[in-house]
C-alpha cells in the first residue's frame, strides 16, 4: 500500500492490510486531537525521505513519528517488535474496515463509533501487549 505525508516529503509502502484499529488512550488523543485510527502494518514498512522524519519516544516501549515539515503523523512503532501502526488517513486508498478498539474505558463520552468491533479496556490491552507498568 502506498502512503505519504501532507507535503509529500515522506513516502512509504507497507504490506496490503485493510483493517483499522482505534485507540482511545490519552496519549493518542493528545497526539492527534481524537482517537488514533491506525492500520497495523507489521515491521515491513519501507520509507523514502527518512531525513524528514522526527521521532518522539512516547514511552520506554514505543515511539511516534511525524514529518518535520508538515507535521503529519506517520506512525506509532513498538520498539520490541519493530511493528508499525500507521494512521489510516495517510494511505492513498481508503478501502478499510474498522475492526477493533483499545482503551475503550478511556474513551470520552463525546464520540462513539457505530461499527461493531472487538473492544479491549486499558487493563486488557496492557495485559496482552505491554511490558509491566508501561503506557503508550
């Protein structure tokens, strides 16, 4: 799949996957002003324009990146596995389905998704995926 930032300085390709997950954690909502709607692209993501990427270590186990020119959010990356979660809006295609939501107990009351999805609370998510004592 082809993707790029708003200004085009950063471009990338990822494996073809069509499922979006929504994260309602406070980190994601503060980062983007709402839930992160991201495609789990795995570790095989190829970038051009890497010199235009700024990375922020948002925790001891993950980092977030953005284009240093236009500010487009590019990815959330798990450091232990190298897996990328890429905001759905940067892809050239919009042929996706919302299939899962995490941190549902942190979601504010001012929005809801109508889609039926798998839902995990913060505790359920962290029990499955995060090192003990870590957030996002």
